[in-house]
């Protein structure tokens, strides 16, 4: 007969699931959902860690699976992510699918008992974010969002040196810049859908439409699938703002821009994006246009200014003759982020870009998208996490 102590111990083990135990040799079996360019690249970063075995691949396009399998041979392959999630030998899942699938893939994976590394943006709509957080907490899953700045030494070092110590002083404004390349017409080939591409599964919840090479190959040009540059680049940079200034959403957002390079190809996401966000005590201006200044974030304080991007930072103290302090750290911080995730899969600690903090930093860019669509300033209740109705 099982004792009360044995029952409690069994319940605790069940709650943490087998992904904490990881097997006798502490290896982590990885499944990859979405094996396009980004998903396959991040998979290779996982493979740089000796404890990881890539065991399964999933994509709606067989060509993507074949290319990924060249880097991860002897893997099981699937066109339906639910079949991958049934594998007991898969402990963790990397989600590199298109943005409109992140919510469903992540929740299905966590419900199946898998830890999750999901690329940004974490979701397509504001209501999806708390659902992802709930799935992580209810299922006791580690869920890392691909906001790799949270793990990058090039971001952590200047935060500790100049923000945490107060060396920058009172910060009243932040410029966040990430311009895209020149606008181009959407691709028109292949005119006929490849026979080994599941177009209906690619669309998922999105309203059905006939095959469109432009929408498949450049889905971020369409707001049905994502928030365009605002969520693609904006989630990264607004998350850095929150990392440095505190994880609290903005009080308001207003968008200026639009489709200024109109190729009459049906795109709905703006190519020229400028948004202004108001927080308690400071503002943030985000820009993502077709050309402009170096990408990065500049924090303006009354004691100086701090610039940081993925490979360098520069602090300029206030004063006419003050000399700047700089540092450069080469390399890709994605590997740091992957290693943090893997460590948390073992320790069960919250990862650096836990789904909880990511759910807050996705709010400002999504509010900016709403501002663009509704052509108005959006005011936001930071306590109830709701948009104020018109007239309030």
C-alpha cells in the first residue's frame, strides 16, 4: 500500500514532469517546430551544447524539413506539430514558426509537458499573451521567449554600470531605432503552390485565401499574420526598454507612418513606422523606416547618454570635455539565450526572457499597431491591462 509520503513525492515528480529529470545522462531531447531560416539557425545554436539531441522536426513545407535534416540527421519528421508533441523522447521544443502560430504551438507544447523556447514576437494579439503565461504556470513549464538581449553581456554590462548605479541620472527619453532595408515588391513566384507545402496548415487560424507566394514568403507584410515591423523589431527594442527601466507597460501609444512604398501588391503592414510611447516619467520613440541611423537604443539622462546595440555600447557623460566610455563584444547573443534556457530546463528557475516579462513588453508594440489601424492615440490602463474606451 502506498504511503502518504510516497504519494506526495509522486505528485511532486509528476508536476515537474520528466523534462526536469531529463534521463540518466542529463540529455535534453529537442523538437523543432518551424524549420525555416530562423528556426534552423537557432536549432544550430542548441546543437552547440553537448547535452542537446535534436530528435524531431516539423514544418508545413517538406523542403524546409529536408534542409534542416541536413544539419540534424536521423530525426523524426512531421507536418503536424501535434504528432511531434506526442513523442516522449522530446523534452523541449524550439518554436520558429511564423508569428501567427506562436501562441498555439507554445500552448500545445506546454500542455504536452514540454519546455518551450519560442521566437519573438511571442504572440499576435494582446489577449493571447496571458493565455501563454497561464499555460506556462499551470503546467509548470519553462517558457523562454526569443528576446535574446535579456541574456546578452553587451546589454547586461552597461545596465549594471550606468543604469543600476544611477550614473546616467534621471532618464526622461529613449530613442529606439531599427530600420529595415529598401522596400521591394512582394515575390510572385512560385505562381503555383508547391505540392509538398501544406498551405491550409500554414494559414492556421487566419481566414482562408488562395495560395499567395507573397504572403507565404513575406508574411510580415500582412497584419493578418503579425504586427509588421512594430512587433518584429519593436518587441525586441521595447523589451530592452523594460529590461532597463522596469517591467511595466506604457500609458499610451500613438503611431505615425503607413504604406509609403505602395507596389499595389495587397500588403497591409506599414513600411514606415514611427511610434511614441508614454511611460511614468519618460517617453520612448521607436522608428523602423526603410533607411536611417544605426540600429540601437539611446537612453538620455541628465548625467549623460547611453547607446547600446547587439555588439557595442557607448556611454557619453554630460559635459563639454567628457570622454566617452565604449565596449564591443562580438558574436551572436542568441547562444547566451539558448544556454540560459537549457540551464533553466534543469534548475526549473524562470529564464531571463520568461513568458511573463515578455507578455508585458509585447503590449506597447501591439498598442502601436492598434493606433495605426484605428488612427488614434491609444490610452492604456496599466493596472487592469486594458485599453481605455474612446472618450475616457
